[in-house]
């Protein structure tokens, strides 16, 4: 049974931990608002760009002169998985859920005989995947670690690497993994195929307007498809930033409440032990006095 001193030290330690988790919760709450606003602001632009590309590309997917980013290489043997996670932990299951989604696809693709490679954006994903799939990593990836503040330039850096690899004929299909922010309590892991471009079918009964493009559609697709990939990567990084802060806020709130409950239990145990020690001392004093009087 722990001594009174040990209990006192443990109570103080848990109280200090509770202060830290409470502070981290407040910091995450402050960062969440900005990150959520940035993520929500990126959605209309990304969605609208996808819609415009869908309209332009709807009749060009089978065009032999269409950009390779649209029609693909004609094969899906070589696959690159771009796994976007956070640089830091202490955010609940945020990183693990993205890695779990990517790991499931790796197992499936390898089982189908595909040649799979992994590019990690963010330190935590790399740490979790290194043990089982380190041999699938793309070179050292040092340039893609250290993403602490999200900017369009960082998205361009990742997009440049992805587009360069595809242009060199290294991969046939490239898929982006990230977590879409929905609420503080809900972040949904997503897998988005960016190459070949995923083009939504134009719904029947929609707009029947006919557009003439200048320059021609092929030239527009050649220009817009790489930009769309950068935009989608930028959106994924922003969604991840909001999801990370939401998950951290929720995790630190749970940790703070758990620490409070532990403090209450330890305090009760400390008081009981202290009372037992006082009672034992009183019994010894009374017994000694009775022995002297007897």
C-alpha cells in the first residue's frame, strides 16, 4: 500500500498534468476556429473547380489527345499513396484513423499484386507506417516533414513532387489520404484519387448550356488539371489542420476530466490512509496510557 507521502506526490503530479491538458485544450480551441474557417473557405473553390473540370472533361476522357492526367496511363499496376497526417500527437485517434485507412488499402493493393509506394506528409504517419511498410517508402522524404503551418506553397511542393513522379512514368495511380473535418467530435478519413483525375459525371437534367472554350478544351485541361491537384492537396492539408485541432481539443478535454476524477480518487484514498494512521496512533497512545496506569 502506498505511503501518505507517495499519495501526496502522485496527487500533485496528476494536478500538474491536469493543468497542462487544460492549457492544451484551450490552445487547441483557439487554433480550431482559424483552422476551421480556412478549411470551410477552401471547400467552395475546390468543389467549383472540380465541377468546371467535370464539365470540360466529360467528353474528353476517351480523347487520345487529352492530357495523361485525365485519361491515365491505361494501367493501374504502380500505385502511390500520399498519406497526410500531423506532425504532433496527443490528438486522439486522428493520425491513427488516417493511417488505418491507408494501411487497409495497402494490404488490398499488395494482395492484388500491385506495386505500391508510400509518400508520407507529416511525421506521425511516417512513424506509424515505418515498422510494417518502411520498405515501401519513397526515398527519405525529409522535404515533406515539418509541415507545422499550412500554406499554398507547401501544397505546391507536394504537388510538384507528385506531378514530377507521374510525368517520369513512375506511377499509374496516385491517391491522397487525409481527414475531412465535420465537427469537433467527428473527423472522417478520406481517400481521394488525384491521378488520373476523378471526374464526376454530369447529371442528366442539369444545365443544358453549351460552352465554347478559348483556347480549346485540351489546352484548358492541360493547364487546369495540375492546378486542380495542387488545390485538392491544399484543401486536404487544411482539412487535416482543422481535424487535428478538433481531435486534440476533444482528447485534452477527456484527459482533463479523467485527471480530475483521478485526483478525487487519490484524495479520498489519501484521507482514508491518513485517518487510519491517526486512529492507529491514538490506539497506541491509549494502550500505552492504560498499561502505565495499570
